[in-house]
DNA sequence: GGATAACAGTTGTAAATGCAATTATTATGC
DNA sequence: GCATAATAATTGCATTTACAACTGTTATCC
C-alpha cells in the first residue's frame, strides 16, 4: 500500500511538492523531448513546428489550416506563418477549398513526403531508446493517461 | 489481452498512428494545459514562465539563474530575460553569491511570495477538475511514467 | 431574402525566444 | 603558480510567436 500522492500535487496544499505535480512533470518531459528531438531534426533542416505539421498531414490530408492548427495545438496566426515558411520551402502546398470559399486546404508535396520519411528515420532511434523499458501494458497505460489528461482539459 | 501498441507509436513504422505516439500526446496535453492555465494566470497578472519560476523558488531558494533555468527546462538566455522582467515587477531579487563570484542567487520577494500564493489559489480548482477521476494508484502511476519518460531523455 | 452573427484566414505590431559571441570568475593540468 | 579550460551570466540580433484588428465567406434567424 503506497501513500496517496494526490494531495501533494495540489498547488494549494500545505505540503505541495513540485515532483508530485503532474503538469510540472508533463511540461518538463515535453520540453526535454523537444530539446532532444530538435537537434535531430536540425540535421535534416526542419524545426519542430514543421515536423508537427508533416506528421499531422502524413496521417490525414488535405486539412484546412485551422484543422492543422487545432491538431497541433498551435495558435492559428502562428500556424499561418508556419504554413508560409513550409510553402516557401516547398514542403506543402495550399489550394482553395471547392466546398467552402473561406477555407484553404493544405497538403504535402512530394518533397514534403520525402522530408517526412527522413524525419521518421532520424527520430526512430530516439523513440526506441525512450520506449525501451516500457512493457506493452505500461505503454498502453501511458497512452490512456495522456489521453485522459487531455480530455479533462477540454 | 490487449494489443501491443508500441509498434504503432514508432514513427518509422508502416502503420504509424499519431494517437499512439506518446510524444504527440505529451506535447498536446502540455500545450493544452498551458493554454488553459495561462488564462487563469492572466487574471493575476503573470504569465507561464513567471509562474514556473515562482513554483520552483517556492520549493527551494535561493537558486542560481542556471539552476532555475535547468529546473524549468528553459534556455538560459531566455531565463535571463524572464528574471529581468520578474525583478522589474518586484517578484524576485538577485544577489551575488558569496561562495562563487560568477553566480547570482535568485530569491522571492514578499511580493513574489504573495503572488505565488495567489497563483496557487487560482490554479487549484483546475487541478481538482483534472485530477478528478484518477485513483491514488493511477495518480501514482502517472507520476512514475512521466518521471521515467524524463529520465529516459537524459 | 436580407440583416446579422459566426467563422476561416490574413496581417501589423510588440514582445518573447534562442543562437552565438562576450565578459568575468573559478577549476584543472602541468 | 600559471596557462588553459570550463562554467555562469550577459547581451546583440534575427527569428518566432501571438494578440488584436481586419477581410471575405458562409450560416442563422426573423
């Protein structure tokens, strides 16, 4: 029987501890991951925002700029600038939507697809390294927990 | 017996899925949390970086600028600017270290302590809301998983 | 069907970020 | 003990970010 750590992670608690605060740990893990992954991505000439967009479009396309922004949890106006840069770099292209005159559809170019393949290659070893030590059950639990955190933030 | 999802989360996998990629979920959860928490913090006039520094100093002080930066996983030069702003706002103060002439020690002012108390008050309800639904055991598992992810990224 | 609201995208602007170079101080090797 | 390397903090500068205001298009309500 282990101690109930939930009160310790409550910011308003008397005996609050940073290392029991899930969002501190969440941000810390995410930040560190980004630092590590960024140096890998630099080698193939892309940054984290571009990589996120590539990943998102790699799974479903075309997507509107708004949809991409929402998926990536990135501000719409920031996403505009990212789309601009990526278009200039030839990674993606945009077309006005047939169905809705307000919408611009974003999709990968061949160059973008190739870059995504490169990105997968350079990030895969890192993935293996980090996942090592997680059993299938633990991995599944991790996904569920992250999903739940996200849902609770709706 | 559930399926082993680990291969699905591998970026180089044939049938890769974003929603099985832990770092996508990690970043998404962290981003959303930041968006939500930011609007709470705005009400008491601080931003996320300042809040992170307050939390860190609230647990241990004084700390060198470098230590604060490391704890927060924020670039040192960025942390310099944050320290500057917070000093100007009267939340923290800095003194040269006795022991090491290169080091500047950072600590909370009374105003900083009061602001930290405010921050805890406005963030606590959010904490409760998000934590609700997690058992003590699940909560503990969550902390362990985040800790492990972080350690694996060393 | 026309006014009004909601929505997708776009841009100006100010602030934040981080790389790279610099200074000042302390640790290390011989 | 002195030269050299390592470390902590600092700043210039170019890039990135996001708020707020704006345009154009579609949905809603009477």
